[in-house]
């Protein structure tokens, strides 16, 4: 790890002002000379690997007193960006009203990591692509724009089949984000100009021709919270992985249903482990709304969820696996007693 200066923010204004002074040139190796530190479970790893090289780290944990709430009022859930994953997953109101959120957080990491990791940092975690995380590989457009994508012709078993481009096929690694995008969450962003709110679905950018630009956050902006409208007690997060604990998804599904008198009045379907960004399968959702749930419908929804999927040499199996995960998660949600 390279040497860096450590500062501790006293308030939100000081934190965003310090971050906004960083030089931006759209290259993650030099994109921000100053980086925020919350749980550090992603940043410190990437600093050790020499993928990220900040000259200054700003500790924003003093903001936790105002940015770590877990509040369910007026039919909406408010989560502070500095709330810890374990605290939200263990919250009884979250478990009852939003089991998809509690499950996604519990399945995301070990207890030790969940005790440290913040919600805001979790949704901004960066890909686990080997070619991105190992700087001995020069051909990584995320890390070295214009150098190519080694994963396209390399070992790509863990890579994405949805939202890819000829510049990058790296998979978005998180779990919590799938629950947020499924539930139409909004993200609160604090910057020099004040606070703005954005649909969570607009936070992450697919790779396109500029995979090094991963979000729509501007220089100096910090995620300060999330809002989830309504309550979704009939919801699940299902994750298929190589081992049963503390592993990233090969395919996952966040499903939320509103069933009344046997009819699916509303449905949400989001996919993880298979796409370059948190992925909402709206075409699949349209098939199930207004229908009576059965096995045939579950299969048709699963097929629609992977419309346009494109496998590569080692990861084509994810398409079939992902469909099975979606169908099974739909069954689990439909059978829930709420």
C-alpha cells in the first residue's frame, strides 16, 4: 500500500468540500486524490492491491450520528448511508416489511464485514473482475481506459451476460443494490450545492464506451441516504453461488410481489451476479402483473428476464442458472404467508 494522508471530517460540509478539491480525469488510478472512508471494506482492499491510489483519505464516520438512521414512518423506509449492514439486516421492522433487503444484506458477506460495511459504501463497491484487481494485467478499460478488456478473451466465468459492451463485461458484485432497484428506491446525495435525490436506478452507469465511469456521482458528492417507498412483506432475495457462505453471486434474484385475492397486482424482478450494473427486469415484470401465479407463468417470467443476455466462453451457463433462480425466487415469494 502506498503512503497516504488521513483526515477526519467534522461535518458533511467539510467532507464534501475536501472531496471536491480532487482532480478528476475519469481514470480510476488517478480519478480522486482524495477518497472517503466509511467501513473501508472495499477501499482498503483496492489500496492494498494498488488499484486505487488516493493521496488523502477522509474519514466520514463522524457523520454517522445523522447519517445512520433506520426509520420506518409514513409507509416509507429511510436508511442512512452510514448505517451498518448488520444493523439493518437485524432490524425487526426491516425483516418483516422488507425481507428482500434483510436477506440481501445477510447473504452479502461474513458477520465481521457486515459489522463494518456501510450501506453507502456497499452500493459503490467495485467489480471483483480479476483483470481489474490485478494490476499486472494492463488490458483493463476500467482501470486503464483504452487498453482493452482482457476478460473478453480470458477466463470469464464470473462475468456478466447482461448490460455488457465490447469495452467491458465485468459484473457488478453487490447484493443490496438489487433489493434497492427492485423496490424503486431513491438515493439521497449530498454535495457542495446541497442535497439532491435520484432514482437508485440512475446511480450506476453501464460500461458502454466508458467503463471507467461507474456512477453518476459528481466530484465531491457523497451518498447520504436511501428511501424505499411502500412496504413489501412478500419479497425474497435468492442467491446461487459456488459455496454456501460468504461468496459472490453467480446469479441472484430480488423478487417482490403484491398479491391480492390470488392475483399478482404488482411485481418487481431484479437480477444480480449476471449484469454489469444492478439490473431491473421490467419486461419480465410486465408478464406477471394481473395474472394468477403458476409454474408456467414463473418460467415465462424467468425467460423474459434474460432477454438479450449474451454469454461468453466460460459464463454462458449463467443464463440457464439465472432463469432457474428467478423462477425459484418467484415461487418462494408467491408462497409466503404475509
